[in-house]
C-alpha cells in the first residue's frame, strides 16, 4: 500500500489560483483522463466547478481507481502533492502501475460510458418476493452474499488494522486514533476488495438499477463494540446520506455484515417504507424546517438482524443508522454499493 513519503523528485508542478483548470482530456504519466483536472481544482481554492455532472465524474473516477473519494481528498488537502506525486499515490494502490483495462474504463467516462467488466454469469439473486418486499419496505437482504471464509478474512484485516485482539475485550476500548466514531478508514485490503466484487452483491444492484453499467464504491468499514459502564455508542442517530431537496431521487446504499449480528448487537437500523412517503412528508413540514434536526424515532425504526455474509441494500430515502451495541460481541461491517456513473444527484443540499 502507498505511503506518504513516496515522492517523485521531478515534475513538481502545483496549480496556482490564477491558472485555468486543465481540461479533462489532459493526462499525466498514467494516461487517465480527468485526474489532473481533479487534482488541480482540489488544490486551488475557489476554482472547483459546481457542475453536477463533473462532481459525478469525480466520484466515479475515484471509485474506478479504487482510491475512494474521502480518502483521496484527505490525502490531497493534507499533503498538497505535486501531480507526479499524486499519480504515484494512485498507482501505488495497484502495485505501482495501472492495468490498461482500468485506464480504458476510466477514460470511457468522458463518453458517458463505463465498459462492462467481464464477470461470472449468474442468475438473478433477488426473487419476485424479494422485489415485492423491496417495493414495500425499501430494503432487502441478500442472504449468503459472501462466504464465511471471506467474512473471516475481512474481519482479520480489521482486527489487524486496529491492533486489537478479537478474543480480548479489554483491547476493544483502548484509545485508538484510527477510529472515527464507529467508522474505520480502512479502504483497501485484498479481503475487502474481494468482497466488493461479490457476484451476488453486484447482481442484486443490477436488478434494482435495471442495467449492468455500474461502478462499485471504495468505502470504509465499521467497528461497533458493546457498550460498558465507561463506553457508550459513538455513532450518529437516524439520518440520510442524500440531499432532501424534493423530489428525492432513486438511489441505493448497502452494507455487508461481517459478523453474525443480533438485533441488540448494534444492528443496522432503518425506517421501513419511508421512501414511499418522504416527499409528502417533506412537503408538509413548516417553512424553514430542517428535516435533519427532527426526532425520527416516532417513525418506529427497526433493527435488522442478519448473519455474517448477509448483505443489506436500502433505498437512500430511508432514515437509517447503526445502533447501540448491548450484546457481548462487536459488530463488524463493510460498506459498499454499486451505482451508475450518471445517477441523478441533487446539486443543492438540504
């Protein structure tokens, strides 16, 4: 994996505020379109375009490259690297160089296309009953989406990253600067990458989106230990990860349980069916009301118990959250979802 002390000694160019942004077709040594423009606008205050299509391009490109949005922006803002150093950082996520097929996929974004990556041909994983449940409740569980062995490998990666012992509860509560609440910024590991490519998970998203030209996110993992007399749940309450400017567009999110998770074990929690009336609910709020500040517990949120290897997909209009873990074992999860590069995203945030 890349380290921040790997720096090229040549081509130390950096953007300045009075320069025009590079065109998306300008490339560096990797030959990837839009990467130089993204680097320049991120490092140059006040020049980032507000165009919604370009923001979607940024997201899609960084997910295709397997570096992730937050991970990349954290690196760019903290290190302010030259473009050569930034390209090296991206390449180091792939062992030092990018596969030609990946470069072609990235560059196809300029033509609003994402070439299909050959995958194992499988039948539909969501049944008619699953799809009916989805329409009513706004979520669905893909059972046995990932094998027990692959879940174990992902758990081992998380425990190692945290420097904790799965069998030593005292180690779960030691101060750990890597933890961000219950989130852990572990983006890349062979075990996590394998789970992202689960054919069953991908096929479920293809069914819900209605096509196969999708990109998978490079996202975090979660670690939610049991509450004690001195430790309390550090996650946030019910919320949305989408703009609430109506009408709220279709969109989906997902998480993979890496541990068997009971309802009281910090289980993922949501308000079933809220996607069907969210726009009417927003419309009846008094003018000036911020819906994100309202108490949503009256909508009867439900914890979703499931087993390791089960994958939960939910409509992003559902209020959702993790929950306090009142069991005796931590809950470990991996966040990921598949989405189209040109999905409908509200530019205004509410």
